[in-house]
C-alpha cells in the first residue's frame, strides 16, 4: 500500500466515521430526542427509559457503523463507501426537505439550520439503508447452505393450501351477517385506498407512511389486499383469499421451516391449530405477523450464528411491530428469552462477554434505529408515549376468562398435547421448548398488564404451540416407525391425521362459540344469521334521507356487536348490495371509557340514533359513554332536552329497539355542564 493509500485509508476514514456519527446523533437525533424529551417533561414515560434508550441508540450506531464499514479499514474502498453515504444522504435530505419542512423548521427555524437538518436526516436514512443491506447480505452469504426440510412441492403443502381455501369459500358462501370494526376495518380500507393505488400512487404511499406513524390500525398489512382489490374488485371473497394464500400459507410454511421437522409432523401441527384459518376467514389479517415470528425463530436458531444473525433478527422484530402494534408483546417475550439464552451461553463459556454484548446491542440497534429514523413519531408518541394500560382498562378481564378463551379457541386436546409434548421433548433434550415456553409466558404476563386477550391475540402463541406440536408429532412418528412395519405405519399415520383433522376442522362447523370448554376448539366458520337485515336496510335508507344532499351529521349512540355505527356503514357492502354512499355523515367516536373522548359531537349533530336497551360490547360500567348518553337522550335530560323523538322506531334482533331523535335547538351551556358532570369520577 502506498503512503497515499494509507493516508486515504486511515485518516479520512476516521474523519468520515466521526462525521457520520456526529451528523446522525446531532441533527436527526436532535429531532427525535426533542419529541422524547417533551414526553419525559410531560411525564408520559420515566426518565430512566430515556437514558437507557439514548444509550442503546448511540451504542447501536457506533457498533453497527464501525463493524460494518471499519472492519477492513485499510481499504480505500471503505473510505469511498463512507463518502458515498455522505453524498447520497445529502442528496436524499435536500430532495426530501420539502416533505419534512415542518419538522425541520420546528427545530431549526432558519433556512441554514433547516438545510443542515435535512442533510443530517438524509445521511441517517442512507446510513440505515446501507447498514440494513449489509446485515441482510452478510446473513445470506453466511447461510448459503441453509436448506429446508419441507419443500413446497409435496402433498401435505398442497393439502394445507386446499384446506385453507375451502375454509375461506365455505365461510363467505354461508355468511348472512354484517362485518364491522376489526373484521371489516382492513377490508374497507383496502376498498377506499385501492382507488388511489394506480391513479395517485405517491398519495397512497404517503397515506401508508402517515398511518404507520399515527394509527394503531396502519395500512401496511392492507397493501396486498389493496392491490388485489384494485385488480379484482371489492369482493369479500377476494379479500379473504388474499389473507389465506399470502399470509396464512406463508406463515405456516415459515413456521414449518423454523420447526425443522418432517412434513407430516408439521402438517399434523397445522391441523391442530384451526383457529388461524378460521379467524383469518372472518377477516383478521393479523396472521401476517406470524411470518415475522417464524423467520425470526428460523434466523435466531439457525445453524450458524454471527453478528449479522442478531442484526437481521432485530430488523424482523421491528417489521413485526410495524405490521401490527400488539406484536410488540411477542417481541418483548422473545427479547427477554434471547437475553437469558445469551447469558446461559456466557455461563457455560460457549461465548465471551464481548461477543454476547455485541450481539445484544446489534439486535437492539437493528430494532430501534430504523424505527427512530423512519418512524420517530411512532416511537415517541405511540410506543413509549401512551399509557396503554390506562387507555385499554376497559379491555381487561379476569385471568379465568382468558383461560376459558384459550380452551375455546385452541381446544383442550391441542393444549393437552402441547403440555405432553413439552415434557416429552424436554426428556429428549430438545431445549428449544424451554425458550418457546418462556417466550409465551413472558408474552402472556406482559399482555395482561395492559388488557385481556381477544381472539386475534391468540396469534401471539401460535408460533410456540406450532413448533412444540410439530416436534412432538415427529417424536411420536419416529417411535411408531421404529416399532411398526411400513404398511402398518402408513395406516396408523393416516388414521392419526384424519382424527386430528376431524377434531379440529369438522368440529368448528358443529357448534358456535359458547362459553364451555370443548374437547376440540370451540370456534366455527358459521356466522350467526341475522334475521333483521331487512329492518337494518330500512333504517339505513331512512338515515340517508335525513342526512340528505347537505350531509347532515347524525350521531350514533350504540356500541354492541349487533348494532353500532360501523354496521350501518358496511351494511350493503357486507350483503354484496350496491350502496349509494359510505355514510360518512355518521358520528360515533365515543365507545370506551378512558380511551375515547366525551360525545361532544352530539352538541351539534342534526340527529341522534339511539338503541334501547343501551348497547355495549364490554362491561356496561366500562362504557358509560354509551349507557349514560343513551339514557340522557331517551329521558330528555341534560343534552337530551335539545332533542325530540321522531314517530318511528326500528326493531332488531335480541329485542333491540332503535329510535331517532332530531335536535330542535342548540344545547345550552348549563346542559353541557350538567351532562359532562355525569362523567366526573
């Protein structure tokens, strides 16, 4: 190496390295930390978390940067790479300055400061993109020989795909119901956003990014269904088939690879977990998060472990959190078990402290840095800036109810099989089951600190259950194979699979829900047939007339699973009938105490739709926003004194009567004060 090359390799590299870290921390870090410090001042989350977060962020930046680009600091190529990052980042920042002008000017109000902020932001974006590419390249190059024991071209995979598509078609064909809230949210979003997808793609992508930063129901999971809707139309069947064939099929394929068992054992495990298919057929696309879970387990427990392994794992955990917010509980359970696993390896002297620390910092940095660079509002305002335990207090329920729900969703047979297989595998020294059980326990405990489990949250435990079941079935099949002649083996295995399939896929057709503890999962593809659809259509038509071309706002005071504002919005869409409008004129923003605002919109709405008895889907004491408001309007007290009842009512299932009230005058200040005093505790 010439002196010039040595100088170019040593001196400029350190200069550019320091400059890049300085740009990242000082400029974009300042923008991000501004939000975090504001949150601390507002007592949103404790100061120790901020100190730990900043330390992890800086340590991750330092380690990632110097490991990635200074590993061969004697090469001029690496110096050139750093210069390229600076130039590329500067270009990104200056080009995107207009899109982020408000954020830049809020911290740097002068033009020069805004430009520097934009350059710093662009450099940090380029830095994260390059580091992410390096982590993926390193992992792939180190695992070229990673082969799957479960290729897609086999009869069990084809059988799984056929079963999933039959479930989707059977459910849609037999449905006489109205989809709302979680079962309709992503479907309706796919329909409305599909109009922008090809006509105004930049606006569509901008909406996706904004939703990721600001909404718990962001549009990221709905991108595939939006594309399918734009291509094939707003059919409910298309929506569910995309979920089944893209998310559920891929999830089980990845989990099968992570389990590293025979195809037959994985197929038996799949048959034991019908809730994934059934809940997906209902409209939950949360199964897509299982793909991230499966890949994270596959990567972490791969044959080769390197720093890139932990970096890629961190990226996967970040993607999982972005996909659906509540997967953060799976992430936390996984991270806790990874830390314990690394400490155990340190204890038995299979690795050094420096390596263990580097691995954990890499994983933490790969998780936090992309989130803080691209989605700093999400981190500051949604991840750590919200007290979810307080916001979702109405969704908490006793431990026994969670246990009962698990027995109903999973069934006693699969749960007993998981417990038995856990003991069996532990005796066979398959210690991965300790990791999986620990991860599920931590996830369960942390989740219950915020709320109780509802049906989509059962997906959090599918990866652990699936792998334990698959490993257990493999042990049984190997034992049978060793003790039985080939001809008998085929008969025994076939009968076993048929029995499992019968118990888990036929039973759901035989009964609906219930609160008992069925031997097989107490879930069903059959939705309860509504007998009041004609009455609902008459009510919706009446409301359309009352709203008129002026778009008069109509409040809805009802929040049950049979009648709510979303039922009225999605009525014709669910019944595959033509609809004149989306009914944007409906206002129903107040449902859950502690989470939602007071229904102040009823002070100025032209009409109010009120159900009697007051309709709630949680405990009535947790939905006083509905119960108190409904009775005040019906009795004509406080704000209800400004309304008068129209001489017509509608009768729905379960003896629900719906009344319409017209506001005849302004709500007085005294009535507002008296009404709001009812909610003071």
